[in-house]
């Protein structure tokens, strides 16, 4: 699942509405190599768990255990823990979010999360000097490494939150008249295919190319864009759903039911935040299960390789035995015709046709067939009998191959059952929501009033 800028806008606003003034970071834990859990504490409000990942930022109701080692977590903990959150903002309509933390010493720390490409999480000081970074970058337009100043990527497309009709029209240059309408909208508005197609449906666009659009078409597109951006980013007209796979697992989350989504299997959920929490948490759970079963998968791969080699060996044995039997049959038929001379043209032709040859080694002649040698004598029926016996020996050898093959298949089945059992045990639990007063001594009086007492002298 990849979040668009308008979906990120909604998630940021949701976080801002809940993380009011006074919340501070009580602890930070790494879940994967590129995702962090920020536990936020407030003196009179419930604790909040904020997930910051290279895939998105959202308030989660779920519990997570560390899945992968994270090289940056110690630096981020040292710089940000016990700090108060000052702001959470999206940069324009870019897929970039900044979180500002005010430390106890008064200094500022800025966490930048980029949700495009491979994603990135960067911690900077108040001068935007990089203190920690998940993925160092060195490309044409910017270099991001510890010690350097953070530079934003070039702006892509128009800011859809501040889009005017004139701006939309200016993107319809002569050189893109041949471009597909959906590609033009996606490129100009920096929107994913799922929303571009919905805009085209709402606007009733039938034209295939930009050059075929009329003034009325462009007007309808403009109002459809404004409507969809408002619907998604503000929460207005939300009908959140989770797109399901064949195994009923959540694959994607949508804040609205698009026309194309109606053709897929989906389940309605209470809020888009819950949908994102479910889908992106499932992604983390998949990483967890893959890590836990990686050794089993390696063993299965080795056994499957051995099984493949056994199948090849069996096919080679069958092929050789068949070739030897064929020559044995034809030698016997030649003997019925009264031919017993290997120099006879019929014998030579038969051997050549079957890729067989007579070889002489230290004065002894052998019949060589598919790498197997049988000592020759002038008695064709006897040589034929020896060839039959050799073919039978080879076929009997296939019995041991089959036994080994059954053993490998049993091992593979047991390992796959273990892998399946491990994956079934991996369950993400709901985070128990605690009220602010639960950190003190408290009880409800007979009159239904809340009575609170301190745990110690300081409280």
C-alpha cells in the first residue's frame, strides 16, 4: 500500500487533532528497520501511540514487538525522548511530513518522513543538519547523509490543495496533446492511478488523448479534482474500506469507495485511520513472519533443489534404460535374420542410428551405449541378454531414487507445516487504551464520582 498526498493530509490532520499541546515523547521503540513507535504521554489525556514508518504516519491501536534490528533507534531515542511535540505538518501537497520536537534543553529536533520511492526517515537539528537517516541518498538534485543539511526533493506537479482552473489549463501544453488523459492527470497532479481513474469517472471523460479534451471536459475535470481532494483530505463523505486478497488479508485501504474498488472484494470499516492501521500493520506482520520463517524457507529451498536433481537423475536413468533396451531388441531382431557380424552394414547403421559405437580398449571390444559399456562377443543373443540385464539394473536403481524422493517430500511437508504454524501464531494485539487517571490511585464513589489519590508524596 502506498499513501497519496491527499491521504497523508487526512492522516496528519487526524494526528494533529488528537495530539494536543502538552503531549511529550515518553518512549521510542523500533519495530522494523524503517518504522518506529512513539509513545506519547499527557498529564490529563490518554496515551497515544504514533507509528512513523517509511510507508506512512498514523495513530495505532495495536501492540507491536521489535521485528528487525534498527541502526537509527538509539540516536533518535537520545535526541527526542522526553521532548514535547510542537507541530506535525505536511509540506504542501508533497508526500513529506515533518514533526517538530522541543527538547528539555530548549533545542529543536525535526523528524522528516518521506513516503515516496523506498521512503526515508531523517532526524535533523534546528539548522536542518542531518543527525540520523535511514537511507542515505546521493542523486543529481540532492545528497542526504549524516552531517549534511537536509534538502527537499524537487516539487512534483501542482499543489492540489491550492489548484486553480488556470493552473490546470497551463499543464495542457502542445507537446503533451498526444498523451493519454489519465497519464496527464497523474503526472500533473501527482496522484495515484486509483484516484485519477475516479476523477475521470466523476467527470464523465470519454476522450483518450489530452488534445481531444474540450473546454467543458477540462472544467468538469477541475471540479472533479477539487471535489475528490476535499472528500479524501477533509474526511467529508468518507466511506472507508479495506481491499481484501484471496486469503481475506487486508491489501489496501481507501477512504472512499471508488468506481473501480466496487469491482474488488472489500470490507467496510469504521474509519479510514482504522483501515490504514490494519493494512500497514499487516505489512509489518508479514515482515515478521518472513523473518521468523527465513531459515525454514532456506531448508525447503535446499530440499526442493535436491528433489529436482533426483527427478533429473530418474529421467536420465529411464532414458538410458530405454536406449539400451532398444539396441538389445534390434540386435535380437538382426540375429533372427542370421546376421552375426558387427561389420555388417545393417549392424553399423543400427548402431549409428542409436548413437552407439564399438570401442576398443586394450585389445578388448566394447559396445558403448549412452555412456554404458558391454563387452562384445560374436553371440548377438548373448550380448542382447547382457544389455537387457543392464537396463533392468538401472531400472531397479530407480527404486532407491523413489524412496529418497518420498523422504524429501515428507521433510518438505513437515517444514511447510512448521512455517504455517509459526505464521498463524503471529497476531497483532489491540493496544489497551488507558484513561489519564489510571496512573494514580482511583475509585468510583457510590454517587458515581471519580475519586483520585496520589501514588506517592510527589503526586
